[in-house]
């Protein structure tokens, strides 16, 4: 952003690598959340980097949430993290509202971020719709809380899907402006990690639209709670074009639905889209879709089964969230205190 000033040449020298990411507990975890986020979280954790994953319940209420639904969705999301391979012993898994340092840091960042920066956020424009005057103040300030989520841990890397790119640029701008205004090198300039074949999974009904939990058509997405039959049916019915798969990746240009299915196959099989094309060149969708459905069922159905099993023990999920919150606070408290010291807040 033009009004932020970059003051450092190697801004993250001296910061321990630490991964942070978050997901909103607003129900309907879908294939996009899995491939763009959850699966990659499990991969990052397994590389041995300290990883912190958050159910951002305070972000969720920037638009109205029924309280009982929110509590259920938060536990279900926790079950989803674990079922997708995030180990609550190796990683820190918690819900945002149990770590008050997020909102305390967010206030500081509300005073660093500029109105103009927030007004440019496309997610705010999309979510507020035509009646922006009626949107909550929280929805407007959403990206400052997101920056606080990340920077209160001095996180250096944030794995996300492509739709979060603009928010992460804002996080960097907030860190740069804070460091510049107070004359410190205190916050890292976080790297977005938007990698792999499926950073933008598209709708099964319209290959130009992102797969999303808010799409009114359930056929547009695979939910992580779908059983094997539903997964196979949605893939069979996914919109495609009449051409067979091309023999090179360039042949997928201008074929958004075909490209989406190839990308999904690649991400599920841990292959590149080029490798998928090499294996399936010339196939009709009548052949490719059943292969994709088999693969998706093999990878996703166990997640749905494990989520339902975990959901039966609500007490255990709450224990995991409490233990995760304690561990998260141990990291966040000293960073928040130092931030307050830098800003001149008296601690007596
Ligand atoms: P949320 O809850 O909308 O989505 C969670 C994650 O899923 C990714 N994602 C997708 N990836 C690929 N294809 C799709 N169709 C798709 N749909 C969603 C998102 O990119 C995201 O990685 N603002 C965030 C939550 C958040 C956060 C944070 C993230 C709050 N604080 C700090 C990172 C760091 C959001 O609304 O994600």
C-alpha cells in the first residue's frame, strides 16, 4: 500500500519461523477449505515448523451468527482440523475468543490501519453488498483483527487460499507502518503461503466462481461432512464441457470447469496438474469423473467419518480448545506486553 513505508531490507532476519492460520466457524467446511487450507496445515505441521491454528469465532460474528450454531460450528471445525490431520499435541489448536490478546492487539492495529486501506478490501465490499452503511463496524475492521491474529504470535508464514491474499498484504502494511511509526523492528513482515494446485477451488456449478460455504446450491461444493454417495454424486454432476481432456496443460486455458477438476485431482493425489494431464490426456469426462470420484471418496470419506466420531465427545473437544488457548496465550502475552510498552502504555 502506497502510504506504508518499507524500512527494512531483510525484515524477517532474527524471527523464528512460525506458522499461523485461521478459519471461520461458520458451518459447511468444504473441499476448498480442505485443499486450500486444512490439508496444507497438516503438511506444514509435519515439516516440524511450530504451527498455530485458530477457529476465528470473533471474526465469524462480524455477520450475524445464531449463538447455538456458532458453538456447534466451532466444535465441528475443531473436529475438522483434527480429522484432516492437524495433531493438537504437535500444533496449537484453539478458538480466538479464549485468547483475549487478539482483541487487545487488534485495538492497537485499528489505530495503525487507515480508513482508506480498509475501504479498498474486496471482501468487505463483497460481504457488505449494496448496503455498506448497514454493515457492522466489526466487518469493516475485520482485517485489523486478522493482522492481530497473526502478529500477536510474530508469525512469519501464513498458509491460506488465494482469496486471503489482499488481507495478508494489509497485515504486512500494518506491521510495516507500526515498525516505521514507532521506529522499531518489532513485527515480522509475514509471508503469505499460497501454494499448490488448489489455492482457488471453484464451484461445481460455475467454474468462474469460487467454491464457497455461502453458495445457496449444495451441489456447488463438497462439504467435509458429505458421505461417499454424496461426494460421488456431486462430482458426477459437476458442470463440464463436451471436450476430452487435452494433452497439455495449455489446453485447459478457457476451460475453467475442466481446469478445476484437474486441479482438484492433482491436490488430492499430491501431484502437479501437469502430471494429471499426462496420465489422463484424451479421456472423456465420462471416464475422468469416476476416477476423480474414487480418489475424492478415498481421501474425504474418512475425514467425514472421523469428524462425526470426534463430535460425539464434546467435552474432549472443549478440553483441546482450552489447552490450545493456554499454550497460545503463553506466546501471545509477552508479545502484546512489549507492544504496549512500545506504544507507551503504563504497566504498574
Ligand atoms: P475462511 O474461513 O473464509 O476460509 C478458511 C481458509 O480456506 C480457504 N478457502 C479456499 N481455498 C481454496 N479454494 C476455495 N474455494 C476456498 N475457500 C476458502 C481460505 O483462503 C482460508 O485459507 N479471513 C479468513 C480467516 C482468518 C485468517 C486469520 C486466516 C482470520 N484470521 C489469520 C489466516 C490468518 C477467512 O475468512 O477464511
